[in-house]
């Protein structure tokens, strides 16, 4: 099983350069970074985990800039977002950023995307909360049109682009109607989420990884109903606190990659956590 990590990198933590180097040295498979452009002070949206919102949410580094640094000092380390708040981006510009990072890292990028939880943050980007899932779907489809091998137009309810020359292309080859880098969608289990995954992604990024034994059959049914290839969708438990028993359970479910949570902290604390987690790296 591949063990990757996620961390809220900020202006107060270990640097992307140092962390990426240490991850590759220890044999970790990847680095996934979250995204928040800003956290409005006047916020009524509750923190999903309960209690006060941790300090690091308002200090998060831009994941694409940080991953670009990580790519420059590594050769094998996977690079991903967990998650990109796609509704808050211009999809044409983001498609270029993603394709460039994937090209320069020789295909090491994974696009972990999601719908977000902070209503006020999204509103400042002009996002209408009730339609954000369809907005994300439209923007994914637009980006995939730009990543297609031939100039391909896209017209949707929220987004459109003319048939265009758009290079570089992501390294990964098309998977049926899916183009672009490996794409995973985060969110709570349910028929709506699983239908979107089956339509435009390679798999699921379940936060915390709870309840997978009950959820996986429904995801696989949605995948088959959408006419996807016989290979099962990828499932990558995200922000996990690892234990040998938990990892063994994931292995029994056929899961091949897990993303473990690092503390948002300075170099010493992060490296101690890496040393502890390294015992799970085979």
C-alpha cells in the first residue's frame, strides 16, 4: 500500500522544499495539499470537524505554487491537491496551471477536487451555494475539453470554451471519455457524489475513510451504471490517522493508497511525525 501525506502548509510551517525532500528520502508516495484562498472573519458556516476553526486555515499556502516547488526538488514523489476548490477558480486559467504542473513533473500530479464547505469564502468568489456542484461539474468538463488531444469545444450551463489550441497537455492518456491528470473527487458518500465521480473522475477521496465497507458497493454500482470500464474506481482515504489495524482493513477492501495527516507545524514536529509514519511505508 502506498502511503502519502497531507498537511496544511503555511507561512509558519516547514517549507514545501524541505518537506518534499524528506518525504522522498523516506519512501512516501505523495504530498497532497489543501486550498483556502481566505477565511472571512464574519463567518456563520460551522467548522465541519466542530469547535473553533484551526489557525492554519487562514494561512494556507497556494497549493499549486507549493507543489511546483516540491516538484522541482523531487523525482518520484506524487503531487496532489486535497482539495482544489474548483468552484472558486477560472477553469481556463486553472486548466493551464494544472497541465503545466503535470507536464513539468512528468505526470506526477493528482487533481483532488471538491465542492467546499465555507459558504462565505465561496460567496466572495461569486459562487451560488445551491448550484456549486453543477458548477464544479461544468468546470471539470471544460478543463477536460481543453486537455483533449484535438481542439474540443465545451458548452454547459455555467461554463463554455471554444475549440482551442491549449498546450501543454497532461501526461496521462485519456481513459475513455475522461482526459487530464488522475482526478479524484472528495465528499461524503451518496448517490449524487458517486454519479459525478462515475461521470468525470477516476475515483473518490473520502475524508477520514470511515464507513468504506458500506459505501464501496454503491460507488461501484454507480461506476458500472455509467458504463465505465471494468476496473474499479480508485478510492484513496484522505487525512487518515494511521494504525496497523486501519491500514490492514483498507488493504482487505482493495485500497492501494492512503493519505495520512501531518500536523501543521514547524520542521521538528513534522519530521518526528514522518519518522513515526515511516514504519507504515513498505
